[in-house]
C-alpha cells in the first residue's frame, strides 16, 4: 500500500510504501512542490505506478520512478496554462524537454523547473 503525504501540513510531502505481509516499509522523502495546479495527481500517480509494475519493476522501484515523473510534472504544472482554478499537472513536460520517456531520479528538492 502506498501512503501519500501530499495533504500533510508543512514543507515536506513524504510518501511511504507499506508491505504488511512482509512487515516492511520504504519511505520516500520529498519537499512540497508549491503549485495550485494539482488536478489529477492521484489518478496520474496510480497510472504511472501501474505502468511501472506492469513493466516488471519491483514495488519500491516502481514507486520511485512514478514519483519522479509526478514530481517533475508538478514542477512544470504552472507552465501549462489550461483552465481555471486548480489546473492539471503537466504530464508531458519531461517528454517534451528530453525527447525521451525515462524520468531522471528525483532529488526530493522542491521548487520549480525540471529535475536535472
């Protein structure tokens, strides 16, 4: 089970992967990314996670990769000027910037701009 920390107060938004059968947990720290454009974060993360698992990633690797992509998409969300209110993340930001589908590892730092 992936426990998300995006709604926690403060400057940090950590997540945790809990394996109750094995009695283990893996923590994924991360600074909060300041944007109001968060529409679709949960659905986008679950789709990215399902894709990585279907590719054969182990759960921790899949979460790490999906989070890196989501955090990159959140950092670029303000550049995608679509709609009103809480706009969407920018799911193609990295693809357009790199011309490739693999997202670099997330450093856990907040702020704006692509990870690199």
